[in-house]
C-alpha cells in the first residue's frame, strides 16, 4: 500500500481510516431500470439492524480475510441479486456458453503481475459475499445515498480512451493497472471499463478507492448482479498494489455479452465471476442487447469541498507524462464485435475533461494503450 502526502486538515481522517476506507477494491457499477430500496435519515439502531438482516443473507460458512473483512458463503440461490423483482424464479446460469480467447500479453514478456483477493474458496453451491456492517451504513454522508451512486454536488472528471460510432460492440477487456490512492471525504476515484448504449444503460467493472468506504449500488449492495464464482467477490480489497518506480500490478477485466443466454458476463483473471441478466435492462424487452460506446477510463468525483478543484487523485496520482512505473495505464485492450470476433482496439480516441488536473497520452508501442491520471489540486484547473 502506498501512503502519499496529503493536506494537513484531512490527515486526521485519513490516518485513522486510510487502510479501510481508501483500500482498493474490485468494483462493479450498473444502471438498470429498477432501483433498489434506500433508507431515509434519522432511522433508529433497531431499524438499521433490520435493514442489515435483510441485506446480509444467511451464511453456510463465514470467514475473515487478512484485511479484516467478514465474508459469508451464501447459498447461490439466496444471494442479493435474486431479490430483484425482475429476477423472481430466475435460474442461475453457472457458466457462460463460451469464454472468449484473447492473447493476454502482446509484449511477449512479463511487465506486470495480476492482483487478486485474499479469500478462501467457498463450498460448492455458495458464493462469497462481503458482509455489510452497521459501520458501513453510518459511514456514508447520508443514508439516503446508500444504494445509489453519489454524484450530488459535484462533477465527474475523466481521462481515458473512447470508442463509439463505428457499429455495435458486445464487450471489451483490458489489464487495468491498480493502485491505492488518497481521496477526499465523500468522493471517489476509479478506473474501469464502461460499456453503454450511450443513452440509458451502462455497466462498469474495475477498481475504486472511495472516501465513503462503500458507496451505493456498487458491487452487490443492490440486487441485480448474479454472482457464480466461489473465489472472487465484488467489493473486496485487492492485493498487491502497484508502487511508484516499483512492481506493477493489474486487474485482468473482461466484460462481454453471451449471445446464447443474452446476459452480460464479467470475468476476472479468466474466471467467470458472474453476470448482469439481460432482462435487468428494459425488462422483458431486454433493450441493452448491444453497446454503442466503450470507455477505458479513470474517473474522479470532484465536489470542490474547499471551494476549489479536488485533491482526489486519479490512476496512480501522477500525470500520464511520467510514463512507465509512475503513471497508471491500461494495456492489452480488446473489443468484442458481433459474431464474437475479438480484435485489438483500433480507431479509439483519447480524451480528458480536465487535462491540467488529469492527463492522458498514448502508450508509445507494445501492449500499453495509454497512460493516464494526475494529482488534481487547487490550482490545476
């Protein structure tokens, strides 16, 4: 874990909470047609306990990992996803009908290593789910935000690569360089693959550091994402992490649509983690059957907490021009076309919405598509 310099009036908070609150976690986000139930301000401890009981499903086995996270092995048919009204009587598909074969390393050499999660595999027929604690509910700025992505009172700065307008897409993959970086309270910084119809629906997968610790409909806090893996769990801390001028680590993320079952699948390190059922997107019409836009992107929520641009960092926290071992990167980037044709990226454009705060440049050859990121700061904008 890399501990970076930070301004003094934030240090009291980050010293106590840094290891947990800004730990880097495997992260999912999706926008669907039905939102989850959220809580209102001023609820009692008894009401919170009742909410937790509904959220945390009965465990077949419970374990605690090295990071102190409590993980419940939950019957696959009692997982939170199946509380969604559109998934009543849903039959879990245990694996996709096919797994895309993609050449992982275009450099023909090992330049980084995969990050992973420190958990034991759950027994057959169960899936690992991080237990939500009372402290998770109390840690959010407002319980009304629990179950929703927080963007209130802020703007989202992004830097990355975009492919759009050249047909339809059925998935994408990348090796996403993973770091631990400080964020301001009530903000977040994430790096992810984002696939969308460019209108109403999107899914994202990647890593996040979060000033809340856990934020809303990320991961499994709202029903929808059906988990099938016995050894990977969205929302858990990942290890090891990249260091400045040191070893580099990546999350191998793949998101694609299975044309047989019409679900959108997530893979991590080549293993199916789970899927977003097609009927979540537009009900029985299943409107999100293909994507019109793909982003490989770093994003920061900038709430201008002190009246100026945030000091929340993106990527590694260093500008893209710093290059290998210093700036964060996306590499081995592929896109999936109809008929399950998997090809290296082409005709993508780089973009940065606040390029003096967070920049992006081409990788300069090999498998690295681009470097991105930056420190933000009061004067960058």
